């Protein structure tokens, strides 16, 4: 099948073709020149460098850290045009970054991730940190990266030094820190297809001998990578997945002597975008970047972070204190089914074949939402200076957070003015992104219903203490042990569309820990093994009348075994890291259907096993070539018998029962129903429950691999040209606990696999402060599915695709 871009044009008889040819020609030109005997060109690949990381709350060389950890330096991020969390796909073994409902980014490592994005009381499984500060709300992952030194991704549970919400691993974004006595900085600009215009800059300013200020700022604009074709008044070109964002940070360092330092930070990020693409799996338009939608949705996002980090060196130990205040505000109006009204009725409507008078067509699903969250964190760490017979660290952590969340969803079966799509926009204004501003818009059975309305107030208080020590038994053998105690309490106060307010409270406690051994097989080869545990707290559901799932869900717990080898050989020209792991996972949280329609929530699958092998390799090759790659082979199995109902099956039951009852949709609304059909619907849904024993874990591709082959050519003096080709492969995987279920001939919960190819070129002129680069992303215009989402409260399954082929040119000046 020929894939077209969002405008319906075929990929290769277009201007990008000549751009591709030019890039390849530039890459080949110096190589051809190298064949001329008169002026040989030197070839020198970039060296394999060691990065200092803080994955164990103390600085260590990444190759001497007994964990599965990937460190991504700033140069690598720029070479791969990494702007945000989604762009990390393919760069880290076992990492899958996806979106839900178009406005929330979800991280999964080795199949352990955030499977319940529609419940705001739920916590992520991959903890996210900025300069060691825990970021409480996963929505903050929508913020673009700014002034980054490197990113650390640790795989496997980090239940000792990082604590709860790191059952799958942790991500720490390390920014460039202020420096005393230096006036330095940079300016970076990107331009490209889809009207891309992006800038980023930073400056480091010394103020006397003891104070330094670093100011960083970023702004990005690009047109939509996809479009909604049926929005009235837009000529079929309403942009989706566009971006208009700003991000700024001011960091102040006060360091009067070598013992004490204090760092203060204030950071703000915002975005004002159209709705992100969410293409329905039953959309009749085959183009990945064209959505048959009639809804011009909007998204607004604001994120504030204020923090202070103090350090004091006592000599026998170093004290570190981190505090933060965080706030996230997000509003939106989105098309949950990703379709227009006629297509939605055709896909989700129902007419009884034995009695055509019985039909159900109130199906077009439009949602308004808002999220408000505030959090305070405090952490104290006391660590020995290192290099002792016993290296130790003690710490304590506190989190207090609160959320206010609102949802207002409407289901329509006809335009207010028949045949006029504009009338729907006039009645339900998509420009209003806060349901409180919209007000309650009612309707009758021939128009629309407010079929889901919810306001939730959520609080969480968590504190923990931990200790970890490493004993150097010999110069080559080391043992590590640690433990952490966590106390977590949370409340959920919900006002639903039907019934009285519900208040639930839950308290969880847990001991987690780690035992590890590491042994130096040779000067630059280390083997390690570990047994570790992790914990993620439970919470309250945001449905007021569940029949089966209950008002609360339980914590997740993990026990993990891991063995690994890290080696650097051939005078630093070859690096190879290998790891194998086996997880025993208890009470996996997932979003499930309840026996009562629209009362779904979070539940727990009792047991899951996850296992796999992963490898990372870097090699300096002859003729200026270099190879960088990673690969992961994984498997999983639900090992306990547990019955559930999947979303689409439940919805198919609902619409048949709704069609045969005069109350229609009201049949499913407790407190509003005037018919006895609720019991009929519940009984039919209960009979459709099935056992998920043997199903795989969600978000776990069985095979992922990425390889980059680059060549650096010295052009004389200090100038050099680096060209690279990168291939990325991801196998298909299920996106939900329901397994690979086939409904109407479609694998509705299976996220397709993909192959992507990228090209890049980087030119360093004589001036070492200048860099020019170009990237061609998604060379073959592949409609690769980056993520798939199943709506818990409607049953729709939508996909977000890798953007179409796009050229990005960049320039950077450092001073």
C-alpha cells in the first residue's frame, strides 16, 4: 500500500526527494573526494566517552555502575532531534513511550509502565526526576527538554534509593548547571518542514566570586503533522498534533566555599495547541495522518517548578537537601472517538436486524476535561564520600500532593440543525477547554446527552526512609545491601453524574530493598547480579457506582532478579553491556470494565512474570565509521487466573440492550434510569467476562532494536563532517491487559510493529563554536504506530502515528 502524507500526496515525487538526494550526495561527496590520491581525507570517529551518572544518589562512571542504565548525552540527543519524551523511543533498550487521549505521555520499561492513565489517583511505574527532584504529576512529561546535559534511564525496580513509583525504573533529566567565574552559553535554532521554527538558548553569568546565574529559554512552533478532514469551515485541513510552546528556566548558584552550595530554580513551561491526533482503528480513511473528525479540539498546558537544592560537605559525609513546589494545569476539548458524527454512527451505532425499529445511535463521543495538581516534595540524603571500605547513604523523602480533576463528556446522535455540522460546534463550543466554563449543556433523545460527568478531589501524602551500603570485600569484589520503608496515604472524593458523592481513603505501607554483588572480571570488565523489590501504592477509583471493581485498588509489588556484564575493550574502541532479568510482579494495576456500564476503573491482575535479555553496543570501526545500537528480547505471562471484561465487548453489549429499550442511553445511568434494563445490561456484561491467564503484559514488544552507523570525515584543520543512518525496529504488542482479542476481524488491542529509518548530517567548521546539522526523519514516510489507547469510558481505540517524513536543519553557536 502506498502511504501518503497528511495532505494525501505520495511520498517520493516531492521536494523531499531532492532533499534526500542532496543529503546523500553531501554524505558521499567527501567520501568520493577521499578516493582522490592527491588529497587524502582523515577519518576519525567520535570516541566512546564515559558519563558520570547519579543513578545511586552518588556520582559514578556509567560503566562502573552495577545497574542496567543508559546515559544519553546532549550531543546524542541533538543528533537524534530529541525534543521531548516521545523522541526517546528507540534510544533505550526496552523503553516504550506512548500517549493516551492525546494529552498524557506514558513511560514503560520492560513492560512495566503506566497502564491506568485515565485515573488521576494512580501513580506511574517509572519515576521521573529533574536534577534529582521527583516530579509528582506524569503530565509534566509534556514539557519539552531544555538545556540538557544528559538523561539517565535506569531499568529495573529502584525501590531503595528512589522509592515508590519506580517499579519499572526511573528517568533523571540532568540539566546544565551554573558555573562560577564563567560567561558561557549557546544559541540553537531549528527550521524545517511543517513550518518548524524552534529556538533554544542559555547563558551562564558570573556575579562576583560566589554567585552564578544560568538563564535558559526555548520556543517551538510547527504546523500539525496530521489533520482532521471534516471540521466545518476548515476546507478539510484542521491541524492536529501541532505545537506552540514556550519553556524558560532561571537557576541561581551560591557557593561561598568548597563545602557549601545552594541552588535555586524557577521554571515555567506552557503550550497552546490543537488536539493531538487520535485516529480511530475503524477510521475508513487509510491515510495515517488524516483523521475523519469533525471536532476542532484544543489543548492548553502550564507547568511550574520552583526548587532549592543545598549541599554541605562535612568531610565524613556529604549532605544534600532537595525541596520543590510543583503545579500543573491542563485543559482540553477532545474527540474521544476521532470520527465525525455520520462515521461514528456507522461504526458504533446499532440496529437490531430482526427489528429495525430498535436502534442505538447516540455514539459520537466528545469530552472536555481539566487537571489541576499541586505538589510539595522534600528529600534529605547523607552519603559517605566514596572510596571507603564501606560506601553508605541514608535518606528520607516526603511528598504531599493534591489534584482536582473534571470530565464532561457528551454523546450525540444528530446535529442540532439536521445536516449542519456547524450547529454542533455552536452548541458545544470546542474552544472552551474548561468544562466549568462550558456549563451543563443538556439535550433530549434526538440530540445529545451529557453521558459522563465527574469531578474528583484527590490527595496523597507519602514519606519514606532508606539506607544502602556497599562493602568492598576486595579490590575486585563488592557487596551491596539496602532497605526502604514507605508509608503512603491517599484520599479520593468524587462527585459523579449519578448518585451521591463518594469518599474513600487508603493507606499502604511497604518494605522494599536490594541485595547485589559485583565483581571485576578484568580491568574494564564488570559482572553484577542483584535481587531487588519495588512498590507502587494503590488509590481510589473515580467512578461512583462500580459493581465489580470496587472503590479502591491495591498496590503493585515486584521482585526482580538481574544479571549483567559491562565491558570496554580494544583500547576503548568497543563497549558492550549485556543484561538478563526475570520479574515476579504482583497486583498489576490495569483499567478494566465494570459490570455496570460507564463505571470502569482500576483493578489488579494478581500475578505476572516478565523476563528478557538486552544488549547495548558501541564500536569504533575503521575508516571513521562508528556503530551504536541496542536490542531487547522480552517475554511475559499472566500467571494467575483472573476474569475481566474488555471495553469493546462491553460496549457492543450495551448498544444492543440500549437499542431495545426506550430509555436508550439512560438505561446505563444509575439514578436517571426509568426502566429496569440496568439489571439486563449488568447480567449480559457479567456473562462476557473471560480469563486472562497466559496473556502478555501490556506495552511489551517481544523484540526491539535500534542501530546507527555513522562516519566522520576530517575535512582539514578542525572541520569535520559526520553522516549517519539509523534503523529502528519494534515488534507488535498489546496495549491493554485484554490480550490480542479479535473483534469483527480486527486485532483491536494489538499495536502494530514498525520499521523506521532516519538520516542525519553534521558539519563542524573551522570555528569550533559553530555546528550545522540536518536530519531527515522517517525517510520512507512509514505510518508507524507510536502508541495505541483504549478509552475506558467509551470503548474507542485510537492510535497516534510517527509524524510523516520531515526535514530539520539546525545551527548552533556556543560562546
